[in-house]
C-alpha cells in the first residue's frame, strides 16, 4: 500500500513513527505545509482550501489512501478532501473517536478533549463521541501547547503554570484525555503526571494506525518502508527532523 | 498622503494607532496576511515571497508610501519589496534603530533586543545598531510572546514563569529594551515591571511614526483619516479588532 500523510507541519511525523512501528506500508509520501503552519488558529474556509490543495499535491503520486494527520484539517476539511480525492481519505479525529469506543466501556466515562482553537470550535470530537453514546464530555483549546513544544519546552515551571492556567476549573481528573493535536503527545509525560495514572491518554496518531490495522486486511508486514518527504517551505529542515525522529 | 501598512496579521494595528494619534495621513490602507500568520517562525525565502506579494496587492491603490509594520518582514524582505514597489517602502526595524540613536546618548548603553526567531536570526537590529556605534548588544528570540498575547494572557503566573525562562541568564537590567515585534507592546507593563524603571522600552511602531514626522514635511494635520482594512483571511475579524482597538 502506498500512503500519503498530510499535516500542516512536522507534527504528523508522530503518525509516521507509529506507521513504521506497525510495518504496514510499502511506501509513505509525507507532505507538510510548513510555509503556512499553524492551521489551528485559522478560519474554516482557509483550512478547507489548504486541505483541497494537499489533495491536489498528492495526485502527483498514485496513492491508495491519504491519512490526514492534522486534527484541525480532519475536523474541518475531510468531506471536501474526499470529494476532491481519487482514493480514500482518513482523518485522525475519527480514529481518536474509535479509540475511545474501543477502550472505554462505560458510556458515562468523563472525557476531556484537548486541541487547537479551530479543532475545539469545530466540535468534531464531541459530535462523534455523542453519536457513540458518550455524554460526559468537556473540551479545552490549549493554544499555548503547540508553541511550547516548538520552543522545546516540555517540562518545568512554564509548563506547570500553563497547565494551572488551562485546567484550574477541572475539579477531578477525567477518565480519558484526548490529545487532539499531533504536537500534544510530546507533553504526554507531564500531562499524565498532572492528571495522575487514573487518566487514560488517547494519542490520535497511534489510534489511526490501530484503526487501519483492524479495518484493512494486511497480508504481509513491510519491514522496509520507502519514505519520501515534501514540504511547502524548507524541506531540508523537515527531512532533518524526520531523520532524527524516525531514526532513518 | 496615502499610506499602505502591511503586517503578517493584526499586530500592525498598533502602528496605525500611533499614526492616527499623530494625525499625519489622509488615507491608510491596512493589509494583514491573516491566512499565513505568523511569519516569525518561517523561512527567509518564504518571508521575501510574502513581502513581494504584499507589494503587488498594494499596486491596486496609488500609494505614496508602504510601511512594513512587521519586524520579521522588515528584517528580511525590505530590499526585495523596494525593488518591486513603485513608491518608498519603510520598515519598523530601521525606525527602532533610529529611535535608539535618538534616545541613547551613551554608545556603551546596554541594549536587549527581543523578537521572533526569524527577526533575531536575521541580526537586522544588531547590524544597524553596530553601524551607529553601539557595541553592548544582546538579542533573545522570545517565541512564546506572540501566542501568549494571542491567548489574551498579559500578566499572571504564566507570564512570570515565561519571563524567568527567557531572562534567567540576564544578570542586570538593560538600559534599553527593543520590543522588536508588533505584539510585544501588549506585554509592555509586565516587562517594565520585570526589568524596572531603569530600562527604557523602545516600541518600534511608535518609533516609525516619530521617524516619519521628522523625515517628511507635513504641511497640515489630518484630524480625519480614511481607513480601509484588507485581510487574506477573515477580514471581518480584522475589522472587528480594528474598530475596537482604534475606537473608530
């Protein structure tokens, strides 16, 4: 299978990392729109336009499937991307929702969704989770998390103060915490520490690979995956990060 | 005079506010590239390309001058914008440098420059200040300041922790602090408190208007300025902020 992975920037590499660990694909084409990142603060129509442009880009390769690794694009542009594409398009939001379905037996489980402003405003996670019968939902736009990660700040007093800023009104730790942005898994350790071991963290990048593994019949594992990286700006920087992060 | 003001987003409205206070111009056309903001984390070539596109946009109006309100664009794209434009182009960085010249008599004054990653990497302020004979220069990319302002966080423990994060190695307060980004004046009060009254804050938006007032002979004041606002995304949001902020 030849897979396209789209993200607004480099965050979607976490999804590629999960894909490589599961050895499912022969070829992965990654495209990061680094010239226009971040999407999380942008307007719905702009996000849709950028999503369609990514589909057009992927038409240069004969893909079997496009994975939208960006939560914001998945929340807003999936229908429009599907209309433009000539292959299936799957987004991380649906995968995150299915992961909740699979791992939370109690429909009264208390779920806290974290995302960018655009993802939270879309209510995409809430709508999907309500359709599955979950009722105890809360969402927070944690706008500082992406810049914190991009500043390489993963722990310490700035993180502690930021968590208190966003979470001071949360009286008891949720049963599940959805990390609804590809950058957020980098704060996983501190979030787990803050909320305690009771809270189960849902990582949408990992969820999408598990989802695909269940949905599609993979006849064989691919220990070697061919990888190609494209970026709308500074592709060398993206390749450098990819090589370090993915150990390739 | 008919003036174009360009910024990557809404931050340049602080420059318009200074312009209105000085009553120098008959007409101001503001263009914010809100669909692609922020520029401060982007690549040099991308910033230059976006700067030239802004000049092309302004060719729709017969302008007497273009003011680049964005420090990052001023630092990287001014020469290329001047080549493309058919009117003078002035940037906030030169104005900030001239403001230091005018307000600091001692060439040994200790100057701390704050900016986005791109502005600081460009060394535009250092090069200009060194040309004027200043030698005691230090620069810091304070990447969290823009997202903090955009999250409406202007004081409190997140700001305190962030200041300690960036400034812990600064042993004594500088004589002057250059707020090298249009967002930073919104943190002015807390920065003044952190560094103390000894430190003089240089606000590049205010500096550019003072610079123009000195350089050009304005024969009369314009108590009423015609204002037009354009944005590459969500112009209504930009107009709303402008109306609130500028009291128009």
